[in-house]
C-alpha cells in the first residue's frame, strides 16, 4: 500500500469512529432521563478532599503489615 492509500484508510476509519461516537451519544441521551439517579435510588454521598484527622489512626495497625510492635510471620 502507498502512503496515499494508508491516509485514505485512516480517514475512512476516523470518519466511521466519529459516526459511531455520535450514535452512542444519541443513545445515551435518549436513556439519560431513565437513568437520572444512582442505582437503587440511593442518595449520592460526597467525600471532601480535606485530609482526615491523623488522630483517627493512632491505635491502628498497618494494614497487611501487622502490629507495629510485633514481627510479621
């Protein structure tokens, strides 16, 4: 194949991709009103980006490493 043939094939594939994405967007837009809320009708809980208070972890073990004052098996 020549470079021109390759470019033509790439353009054709790109155009098909654009058409597929447009069809997908239309399908999602049609179903969006039915799927407006989270599954099960549960309320969304937002978790803040602020760091947790370090005193919450004072007496905790390192997960997977065991207790701090003992050796792992």
